[in-house]
C-alpha cells in the first residue's frame, strides 16, 4: 500500500508525526505500522525512560493524555503506544482536546483495531486538521489477497505460483496476519529466490495440493466426476480441515461468476478477469465451465447450493453428516 510506504519513509527520515491513529477491520497493517514506529522512533538507550505501552482495557483517556503530556528524559522525544484502544470506543472522542494541542515532543500511537471512528465527529476532523496521521486499514476482498501475497513475497525476493497463492487464500481466508505467519514459515525453510509451489505449501503448511476447494472447483467446472467425488470423500474423512460451509460458499461464488460470464458480450480474457475479479491465469477454467454449464444449468446449480447451505446448517437435513450432504450435492450438479 502506497500510504503505508509513505508513513514508513517519513519515520525513517526522522520525521514522525505527533499522533498516529491506526484503525480499521484489518489488524495486519495496524500491527506492522505500530511495530515499525516502536522500532525506529527511539533508539534502545532511550526506550527505558521514554517509551510507554498502555492497553485500552486498563486505562482511561485521561491516563493516556497524562502520559502523553510528560516531557522526555535525556532524549528528543518520547513514545506512547496505546494497544487495543478499541476498548475505549465509548470515550475515545474525549481525546479531541489533546489532538487539538498535542505535546510536540511526544509521538502518540493509537491502535484502534476492528473498528473505526466516525469521520463526521470532532476527533477524526481534528486529527486531519492538525497534520497528524489517521490510517484506516481496510479488509481486503478475497480476490485481492492472492495479489497481496505475490507483492509481499516479491518484496522479500520470493515468487509464488498462482495455484499456490490461491491454495493459501482458500485455506486461510482473508486474514493477512494468519497468511503472513504461514509465509514466514515457508521463508524459514526455503532460500531466497525460490518460487513457492503447491508442493511447498503441502509439505510445509499441510494443505493438500490435490484435495482442496481449489481442485474441487476445477473438477466441477470440468465435469470430472471421478476427481470431484475423490475430493468429496477426502473432505468427508477430514471434516475439520474442510468444513462444508466453506466449500458450498466457494462453489456458490464460482457459479455466480459463471452466471455473470454468460451475460457478458465481451469475452476478451482480460475483460473477463476484470469483470469476474479473478486472476487472468484462471480465466480458461471459467471458459471451460461455461461450456459445460449453460445458463439454465447454472441457475439450477445455484438453487442446489442454496439448499445445501441450509441443510449444512441443520435445517431439514435429518441430521445428515456434512460429507453426505456434499456428495449428494455433487451428484446433482454433475448429473
């Protein structure tokens, strides 16, 4: 993200702002920016007297302001970091008086995770007006995460195949912190310059390269009955790692995209990739599936998936195991 790079560059140049209000649904960048500030604003000899870490559940706004107004000892500035500040959501607007007149020798970092302050209220306006930083970390959409993985790894001299990136997304979801942890495991065992493959993912993270939602979607799209049922059997034997609700949601998204594709007049692969919000590498799979599933069949399958979702939640399924519901669903889709 360009905004993150700008923040990091300014801090590296020794030009930190008096206040950093880091907020939003995605905690990854909030933690990364806060940690970077903690590492670079003060040197190790200054931290003992001039760095304080507070937690929202343990303090009040008055406590934060009191600490922020202290003067540094034998240093140019002090650093006050407030973690889990979302616990102060009911009183956070009281910080506005300090924001309007911040201590110039203090760097105050507010980590306000999973929420955001109201941009119409005084606190947000004051932070923007006084030249401090308010950073909103937005959650990425699922179709954006694979590209994020690629960019993060490229910056660390690694590459990753499209299939391997998609495996991570489908197994780990959109939680960037969780994905970053798994990437760090890979970087421990793989030398720089490596292209990460599905085999690396399987060996080091434990995601099967042959039996996963990505391969099931492909098998269904190709109407490969044998492969689809092999994967369903594996899922039934490993239900904790392959919850049916996730599988049904992925297939629902896939067939919804096929419905969109059937309605498109521009079939240029690049246009299709943009419209369906998929990596261009996978566009041919959608073309193949569109040939195998006419629009009428796609609409029928979407109805089946809605029914399966309801059954998977225990409604009218006579307590059928998830594996049996999935097998029954695939029989109807592939017939």
